[in-house]
């Protein structure tokens, strides 16, 4: 009498003649329990690649390793590919990068997954050409998730960086801009932040201490027909009291302390947003002026390069 589940004429699945022998081998392989040392070794090895896919006790080392290799190849490779693409390393010489696609990738992969939910901000950063605000040799980095050094460390005035797209988006979202707001953009560099703010607010005064950037920002904004921004040269910590008061002040970078001069340029109900360095860590911080009182609130961790004019050894106070 044939054994249930076994083809007639065969009494043992392990028989070399059985056409179902391979099924029995696979089943036996999957059900076997590997040595705990092997489980730990394979898990630890793949954790080096950041793959959170753990070997189960009921899966053979061979099958688990094969599955995890697929995870490495598919997911880690795709992340590297995206990063290389953003840095322009995949564009051959003489082929123009598709900046519109890079902008969309920046919005979809950097901003949306990190709680940037204001559709106006997403729309502005999807349309404004960030590459227009960086020099030619850095255009391939325009949409990368990294700070871009625009003033070298060898300069006497110290290095200056364009903050990451996410840092800017977080600060702008925290400012809760209204269509008729009057905004002071502190440390605008070549003007990208001013362009984003101008798309969301009524008018913007952008202050920059580097004369070359004042000229460049004015020219680039004019070329893009962004007419509601005035770029002026001046000290960052001093702001532009003559143009104020302001509904919103945004500081493009991290500070150890905020100057009283800037806080006094806020309207009643005005907001100042920046990254405050506390014990070596950056905190997204908003300051609100109510009457003569300024309160502040922390809004999570956020990184940005420290601005030299806002260090604690200056005569400033929070």
C-alpha cells in the first residue's frame, strides 16, 4: 500500500529514484536548526552592512545568507546609487545633469520622509533651481544631503556653508510663514534660502557679510525673476534694524547664542528660528516675542555649521 503523500511505486522520499527527492531535501534543509554560533556570526557579519534582517533558528545558514545577500545587493546598492547620483558621479563628462529629476529626488527622499509636511515648502523646493546658487564646480552637489562649503576654511573670515536642504526646510516649516510675512534672512550666502522664503512670504530682506555673495545673490535672484527680495551687506548678528521689525527672522546656520539686536527686531508675535548648539548638539529652536518677553522652544535635533558671529564669547545673550 502506498504511503499517503508519496507517489505510487515509491516508499521513501529519500530514495534516489524518487522524483520528489529534491522536495524532501529542501524541506529537511529548512527545518534543520543551525549552530547558534553560526547564527550569531552571520547576523553580526551582515549588521556591518546595516541590514536588519536576522537569521532565524529554523533557516539554514545557506538559505539565510543567500537571502541577506539579496538584501545587501538590492537595498544597500540602491542607496549608494542614489547618493552617487545626487553627487553627479554617474553623469559622464559633457552630459548635462537632469536637475529637475534631482530636485524631485531631494524632495521625495530627503524632505518627505523627515516630516516636512508643508506642501508650500515642498512645492517651492521642488521648483527653485538650487544649482543656480552654487559655483559650477559644486553644481553636482547641489541636491546632495550634505552641507556645501562656499567659503574656504583658509579664509580669514572662516568657512561658510550652505546648509542641507533638510535643515533649511525644517527651519522654514518651524517659522510657520504666512503669505504677507516680512522676513529677515540672516546669512543668505548666494541667496537660495532667500528664494525659498520669497516664494512663501510677502517680502524678504537678506543680509550677508561677504560682498561677493551680496552681488551674486542679487544677480541670481534677478535672473530668476524673484523680485520680492532685497539683498544687503552687513553684519549677521546686527541684522537690519532699519528695515524692521520683522514677522520672521531665519538664521542660516547654527549659533551658540542669539544677539539681543536680532531679538529686538522681531514684531510682537514674531518668530526667530535657528539651530542652537547645546552641549555639542544642534537643537532646532524657535524664539517668539510677546510684548517685551521672548520665549523659546526646542523642536528636536538638527545639524548646521556654526556661524562665527554667533559664538558664546561675543557680547550676545539668548
